[in-house]
């Protein structure tokens, strides 16, 4: 079975299991992303058909919520805090450094598939702003230098 047919089978299984639940679209999208890592564009027609929605309605929900990804994430997802505390402590400058260093913008993945970059609007680490999260690890007082060191260490562990 190919990766695409495995993915479609997973989408079908999830959609069938959850389609009769009230407000089923969001639970279906969450379950697909939890299982596959993102919501593939080719899954939209099957979801729309199962819920008697248009493809545009399904795509509209996916694109509205920043949580949902439409492309395969990298091996490591970097969540960069954009909340007020982090912005006040140099978050904008750090954001630019991160984007320049990785060569990507928010919601993108590096060409080597190693890192994805996502904005987040509070990691609950305001006392140590600016903050980021990679995997389950939260980092505080992140500077350009500490970011570079962390990224290099993360690559070495991979």
C-alpha cells in the first residue's frame, strides 16, 4: 500500500468514525492532524462528502484555524511566541533572526525537512521572555545566539 493510499484510508477511517458526532468537522480535522501530522489537501473532498459540506467550507475551516497544517511538518517544530511579553523583550528581532537562519517563514518547513516554524500566542513563560518551544521543551530568554546553539544541538541529536 502506498503512502497516499495509507493516508486516504486513515482519513476515511477517522471520518467514518466521527461523522455523526455533533459539530464533526473540527474533531475530524484534529484527529487527522493528530494521526498524520497535518491535514492533506487531498483529504478535503472525502471530508466534505462525508459531512455533506462543500470543499470550500472544509478548506475555509482548515485555513481559518492556525493550528491546522496543510503540509507535512518537519522533524522538529519550532513554536515561537508572539505574545505581548515576548514582543516587549525583543521577540520581533528574534523572529527575524529565526526566519533568516532557517530560510523560512511561519507555517513553512525547511528544504531539508528538519524544521517547521509556527507562531504561538503564549507559552506561559512570560517571566523568561522571549520564549520558544521545540517538541515538548520550552526555552526562555531566547537570543539569536542561544537559538543558533539550540538548533545546532537539535540537528546533532537527529
